[in-house]
C-alpha cells in the first residue's frame, strides 16, 4: 500500500510568534517557560507539552 501526501491528516493550527528573548510565556500545562513571548494572549505550550499534545491528537490509521 502506497501513501501519498493526501493520506495524512493535516490540522491547521496557528502558532504564536516566537519570542526574541525573555520574558517568556509559561506553559499552560506544566508552567515551564515556552518559546513564545509573555505578551501573547492565548494558549502556550512548552516544547515537551507541545510534542505530547501533537502525539495525542495525531491521526492514526
């Protein structure tokens, strides 16, 4: 069975802009610093929680 690009689930997720430097926003799950500016209004996740969330919500087939 061959797979093409259309076989994958693509979820359109907007990401906050990366911060140039401190202060960084805190992760909403574990409170660790994220890569995003503190001024960003919205849900921010640290790289570890972002990875876990992507695993949890990924399409399986």
